[in-house]
């Protein structure tokens, strides 16, 4: 993938993300950290963690796409991280298993969470499990030397699954195939 293509992809990704202002970075980081605990996050817990009011946290999150709640109102999905089973599992060092919406998410969530994760993704072509160890800094280990992750442009791939939950899912998966246009190799570094 060329630098201009990466720049276009970054612009597209930033275009679908809401602008973060004021206390929003604290709010987003807190949702990620709490959700990584493996249980739904209620507004009172989020408010206590951030020092913001439950009304403020609910109001801000209610205006953002990519936030999923269960019928009780707990947050169960947030910008690539979720509690419901997907093809992309992340086992965290504290023993929690959480999930990512797409393979791409498994590469950046460990950095956001500041944890090393054991990633297990299903190859969409053959159903085999592909494993990675991803630290906050890099991919440490991979189960296949020729693994790549393809990324479909956000304008084409991300679709709202429900107007009620506003959860967005992307379609990218690691595959043990030769890199193609729009694919990037996953390299392990020691």
C-alpha cells in the first residue's frame, strides 16, 4: 500500500469518526478501558470513572455512531471493541476475552488499551484460526508468515447495522495469502 493510499485511508477513517472536544478523549478512553474488563459498562460506572455526570456521558455517547448498548442500557460495543462474539477474539492478560469488529481493529486496540493481546481471527476463506500476539507497540508473533490484513475503504464497507444501537461493523480479515491491492502484510518484530 502506498503512502498516498494510506493518507486517503486515514482521511476516510477520520471522516467517519466524530470530532473529539473537551472531555471527549477522557470519555472515549474510559469506555475502552472499562469495556475491556469484559462486562457491559453502565452510565453510573462511566460517570464515576470520568468525573462527568451520567447525563453528560449518555448525551455525548448518544450522539456518536459506533456505540452499542444492551437492552438494560449498558455499553457493549464501542468503536471496534465489543463483548458479543465476532470472528476476531482478543484474549487480554487479565483473562478477559473481548472481541473486535474487524481484523484491523485487533491491530490498534492493544495500543489503545495499553495491553498485550492474544488475537484469534477466523480466516474468511477457509475458516481456520489465525493467531497473533499484539503488544501496544507491535505485532510480536503470528501463526502464519504470509499473513496480510485487507482493509475495505470505510465509505464502502462500514454500514450501520441498527439505527437503535448505532453499531458499525467493518469487514476486514487477516488471510494467509499473498498481499494484493488494498492489503498490508502483518509482520512480527522482536
